[in-house]
C-alpha cells in the first residue's frame, strides 16, 4: 500500500455517524499528551440515527507500553451494539520508565448491519505520549522559540558583494577580477600573504554580517534597558540573552556601543568587564553614568573583536618579512639522529614514537616542520611532550613554545609537560578574556593568573621560562611584547589540524628563526578541522590547515616505496586509549582498519562486567531515545530534554556503582559528556546541578562540552548526546556543518574519547539517514543479533507518522 495524505485522511475520518473523541483535543486523528504516567479515555460515540456494531479494536503494531481495556471486552465474536445517541469508553493505560515519545495507533472496526451484510468500516486514532520526568519539566523551554529573522543580506555572495561592504576595513571588492584570479590560484610562496589576507577579509566580512543580527533594535526588541550593578555602582548590566552560547560572541575585554534614545546621537563605548549567563557587565565613561536613570532606553550595537583577525593578518605579513618560505613550503635533506633514553619509558616500546622523538631532538627535518600525525589516542600529544622534555634536558639554551588552538588542548599539553618537570621552568599564559574560574587547579601556580584576573609579566621575565604554553592566538602577545625571533628554539603546535593556517602562523611568524628553529606540528586531519564562517573563504581554501596542506602537497611528507620518511614525518597507529569495541567503527570507517588496539588491558576492560551493560564484555551502549529537538526564546541552538534525562540516568548509575562488584572508583574528572549544540551543553549543566544535589557530590570537574572542546581529550567514561530527532533539521545540520548528523569529523572526535565505557544516546531513525551513523547502528544491530559486540539498548518507536508506519508493513520491518 502506498501511503498518501488522502488515503490517511480516509482512515482517520469519523464515518457512518460514529466519532471517536477524547477529553483532550484530537488533531488529524492524533491525541498528543505530555505526561509522567497516565490513563486516557477514548469515547466511541454514535451520533447517527441507526445503531452501529462495534466489532473490534486492534493496535496496528505491537504495543510496548500501552494496555487497552473496555468493560464489554469487544471482539468480533463479542460485538457491542451502540445505539443512536449512545457512547462507549475504551481505556488506554500508559506505563513506562524510559523518557521519550511513544505512539499507539489503534484501528476501530464497526459493522452497520450485523445480520445481513459483511461490510465493515474502520476508524484509526493514534495516541502520542511524551513521557517525561520532573527533571524534563525543569528543563522545558524558558520561552517559546521565536527565530530571529535573517537580515536581507545574511551571507556574502559568491561574487563577494554584500550590503556591508563599505564597513570593511579594506574594500578589496573594487579589484574584482584581479582578486578572483588570486582566490582561484593555488596557495604559493609568491602569493602567500596576499591570498591568506584576502581569505581573512572574506571571513571578516561574514563575521560582520553575522554579528549585526544582534544589534538592538531588531525584530525581537525595540530597545534595551540597563541596570546598575548591585555590587559595583560604576558598572551597568545589559541583558543579552544567548551570550553564554556565544550568540553574540562577547568576551571580557570586548567593547560594544550604546546610545540613549532621544538624547541626540552621541554614542558611548561600553567595556565588557564580565560575561554572565544572560547578561554582560559594562564599564562606561562617567558622562553616561551621570546621565543614566532607571528604565532609560538604549540602542545597542555589537561588534566583534578584530584582534584575533589582526594578529592573523600580521602573522601572514611577518611570514614574508621573516622569510619563512623554507618552513612553509619545505624541501630539505635529512641528518641522522643519535638514540636517547626517554622520560616516558612506555614510548621506548613503540618504535614510531621513539624514532619521532629522536628526529625531533636532532632537528632532522629543519627547516621543514616535523609532522606527527595519526588517528585518535595514538600518542601524538605524548610524543610531542616527550620531545619537549628531552630538548629541555639536553639542550641547555633551548626555549620552547608549546601551543594548541583551544584553551582546553593547551591546558592538557601543559598538564602533561608538568609531569617529570621542574614546575618553575613552565609558564602557562592565558588571554585576559579567559574565564579565571576555568583554570585547572594544578596549573594555577605556573600561570599568569593573579587572583581574579590575568597579569602579563615583562618580556624579560617571560624570556626566563624554558617552556611557554599558550593558545595559538595568545602567542601573538609574545610577538607584540617584543620577544625577538629566534628566542624560541623550538615551536610545537598540538591539534594543528584544528587551526586555520593563519592561526598556526601566529605562533611561528615573528618568533621563529627559519635558519635555526625547529617546528613540530601534531594532529589528525580526520578529526575536526578549522572552523570557518564564510562559505566563500572555505571554498577558496581557508578551511585547510597548515598541517593538512603540508601533508597533501609536499613529497617529503608522503610515502615513498610504501614508507614515510621518518626524518620528516611520523604516522602513529597504535591506540593506547580505548577498548577495541569503542574503536571498531571509527577504525573501519576512517582509518582503513590500520589502527591497532594497544590500550592497557586492565583499564580498558574496567567496565566490561558493568551490571548495566547488557552483553557483558562490550562496553558500548547505544541507547535509542525517541525524543524531541527543541529550541527556546531567540536562541537558534537545539536541545533535547529526553536525552538529557537518559544521560543523567546513566551518569547516576556510573557514579553509584563505583567501588562495587569489582569496579574501581571513578572521580567526576574521569567522566566527560559531549553534545553537538551549546544549548544542550547548557541544559546538561543545569541537570548536573540537580544530580550533584541528589547524590551530594561535587561534579564541578566533570567536563561537559561541545565536540570542539573535547578534541585532544580523553576520559575513562564518555557519554554522548546526539540531540537530533527531527528529520527536517538534519538537512540543515548538513548545510551549516552543525551537529553530528552528516559530519564525519565531529562523529569521529566524539566517539573516540572514551577509554573504558562509551554511552551514546540518540534517535536511530534520524541518525540512520547519515551513512556513517547508519553503519555504526546497523553494525550494532547485526552484531547484537549474533549476540556479540555493539548493543542497541532499546528500539525506538518511529518519529514518522504512525499511520504511514502501519500502512506499509515492509517499511516498518526496516526500522
Ligand atoms: N607508547 C605508549 N604506551 C602506553 N600508553 C601510551 C603510549 N603513547 C600514548 N599513550 C597513552 O595513550 C593515550 C592517548 O595519548 P595522546 O593523548 O597523546 O593521543 P593523541 O594521539 O594525541 O590523541 P588525540 O588524537 O585524541 O588528540 C594517553 O593516555 C597516553 O598516555
């Protein structure tokens, strides 16, 4: 039977004087309820003039959580005559323990004439129950979602024009065809700075368009009001819903402009002192504070901080003036290294890691960067860290700069460097905009944290440290601060595949002496790449990291006779992080099964006999939840309360079973929760506060974050929420490179962080529309049928129309 709307309408229509209703409204044949546990009455009413015989009611597919009851116990052999004007009730009882959406499709069959005709007619009703707990109710949308309409010009078009062009710092569009030729030509040393700067301008142009959406007035708000800060009467508090989700992105130290309505056009610049959940605290000139009265109405203009772009422009220019051509476009012979004894003795047993360390110490790739690449958990970071320690030990006059694109990756790098190292030799320098409360305890003493702000020591003081750790952007401060080129003898960049080339350049240009300095880049091009807003900049190459460009374009980094030249590059393939079950699919899908599982057996098996693991020995759970992806207020970010509830259920189980039945103890810092959208991260954090209270535990160091924050990280137990449950949004995810669906790199990073237990919560019906997830889930179904490996905890009911579902039995079998 091929389903179509007309056919469906035919099934749900009341007919021959019989109607089926309920106390709650039924729309298009469907009764929708949001409940904890419930009982629903469906009323069959005869509003015609003749009696009608009720002969049966049948669920159209197997009901798991619904029970149907009626007093007469109607069946074909026990029909019930419903006289004209009479009605009859059927009780639908719903009992369940797992949150999500559940549907029951019921077909009611009637006969107008019991004696003389065999003709029957059917009416279909469906009951959809959103089963939720008190936690889910707490996490409900704070306000209905009201999308912010896009401005007329929401993106820069392919000819590079947009209505905001005149606001660009350099109007490069005037040069039309010349610029197009430049964009379309490959990146070479001859056009290096010029092309990268042009791409950065395109990116900036898109950022300008994006941030203007938030200016007030907009379609949401006609004006803004501010309040005096309770603790500091010199500050004004402006409500900015969404600021904690980076919409708009406002950081401590940024500026925004306000002007009071009806008081002329004088604009006042506000300095951001603090960013709170939904507001920012601003410092203004005394003139505005003197003028300020309660309920004063303002217009607000947001602007993004150009600093990060400026330092990238500068880096592109410095790359030329400091003659980094041989570093960025390498071709060089090799020297032979001498063997050394390592700090981290486990690396000695791994030939590739050991040799990589030797070559880095010997500087055998110089002036070309040394590359360390390979799949997740293969020890790229620890190899880099070992090389740093060896250089520090053996080369008295060395000065090392170790960088990563994000603060979390830079923190991890620093934490690993600090093991076996005199703490006084290491300095972790944070940007002034970083949240001081997020500095890990063990890094506080060796960082620029000074109470509740960051200080910036004099250049001479900074130059005394042997090892400096910063993010790539903050490395720009070292250039600005006048640290001379060549001061750093070695520059290491971890997670280099995640950085835009110009971002990576910040740590090199102006600091590296190309004749003597050694650059080492580590990363995995199959994990997250650079984050680019402008589709135009992406099209012309800004999405390719320096690591990826070097690996793809230069013969020194490519295999010759089936082997890499380990004087220049090392590919690591032994995974020391995860249980083989966790690696199975990513290994097959992204790494041609080359990845070898070498993680410590005791640690990786520590959850293999966990009581909540249905097939023991395979520590991966895919828990199907038929939830709902929702949005609230003006935030375009998604969340899924049903998945949060399921996640919290597992989290409690993990925390409550520790120390029992042979499980070791687990501390919150050994657990990570990953979600693809910021709103879901926020909701999970909100739910964690409740769990912490219930369990009387401090969960502050349990890391919850987007995938980007987990790149490079690992945890003993990882929980992943995929959020998506509506098929219409999946296409949007693909287009804008959001979420997990249709985004292989994000999938790969999220699913390779766990050491001993991975729990994925999601809607398989949606995820299966993506080839990568389909393989992941199908493999699970397949192996669970064979009673091995991946286990699908619970099959979800379909999110599609139930009527569609029961009309096509073959389609249903496919689920
Ligand atoms: N030779 C080794 N022997 C034992 N354990 C190792 C070895 N090399 C690395 N490890 C361990 O493997 C885990 C992963 O290492 P690391 O974080 O350096 O991997 P990575 O390749 O940088 O991962 P990602 O791609 O996720 O950033 C760490 O716990 C590390 O201590």
